[in-house]
């Protein structure tokens, strides 16, 4: 998927031997939309994440819907994984969420996707 989103061909151009050319084909997306996607992809890589002891499944993917801060994972009782708001902008009263709940919600959302 990443390679497809980075491919300039869908915006009507292509690169050959280090030079960019405009294709004669009808672009699937506008060049403005393609550039916006590149900004989003570059911005995701540019986030300065601290090296974590554990690699949680949803780290860096979710922001708090209440205050916009990052959502971080935490292990409780050496067994259960909970996610909560960092509260970086101030106290946030959103409750902790079990990883299983997030997995189910992501699965439901991804299950609605369909590709031609």
C-alpha cells in the first residue's frame, strides 16, 4: 500500500532515469491530492517518538478524541494492556481502554473497506 501511495504515476507523472515526465494518460488523482498524501506520509515518519521499552500495537496511531493528545499503552499486572491519554495538554478524564476493545474497533473499521 505504501508503494502505491508513493507512486507519482497515479497523479499523471512518472520518473525515468532520474527525470520527471508528464504522462499522456488520465491521472487517477489530482497532483494537489497526491502532494497532500505525501505530506501526511512524511509527517507520520517525522513524529519524534521516544524509544519505548515495549512495542504496543497502537502506539503512534491514535490520538485522544477529547483533547488531541497521544494515546499510549501500558501493561498492568504484567498481563493486561491498557491505553490511555497522555494528558500532555492538561488533565484528561477519558478512561483507560483495553487493547482488545481497540482491536475489535479497528477490525470493524477495516472490515468495511473494499477494493476494486
